């Protein structure tokens, strides 16, 4: 009887180990693809949810008007558009290039060289929300 308890315990531990391995592998795979998931989407800056240098962005949805908010689009070809509110409610578009440094960090370089290269950390990505950390 004692032998069967030990075998059941070992089997349970082995199953838990395999489950943990699958979980960790799936987490790693999903985080490596963040840069692909944020591309070609207009991300609207919701400044009411900001916390210091942490900037909250939400995926543009049908019927959602960016109004007088900043937004950014990271394009698959490495370009980006940073849209800001301008005079007469027209949006000013700043263009440039973005580059992936590692799975959670990118750099932005504006075409007009108005700003130096800006490091941007992807703090969190959850489907429709994106939390970035940067300073201009």
C-alpha cells in the first residue's frame, strides 16, 4: 500500500512539473510576439490613467474619436506616426522610425530630428491596452 502512495505522489509531482513547463513556455511565446500585436493599430493615449512616466494607451475602437488626444501607430515596416492635437482641432503628425531593442523595449527616432532617440519600455500589454514608459 505504501508503494502505491509513493507512486501516486511521484506521478502528481511529475504532472505538476509538466504543467508548469507548458505554462512557462506559453508565457514566453506570447511575450515575444508583443511587438507584432501592437503593430498597425492606432493606440489612443488616455492621459487620465497615466501615472508619472507610465503612459496608458487604448486600442482605437469603432466609434471612438481620438479628439484632442495623442495617438501612435507602430507600422510593420518600422515606421511610426505620432499624432498630436494641433490648432483648429487638426492633428499634427510626426513621423519616424521605431526599432525593437529587446522584447520589451523599443526606440523612437523622429524624421525631423526634433527629438533625440527616445527609449520606450513596453511595461504591459493586455489585448486592448498598452502601458508604455517614456519621457520626452
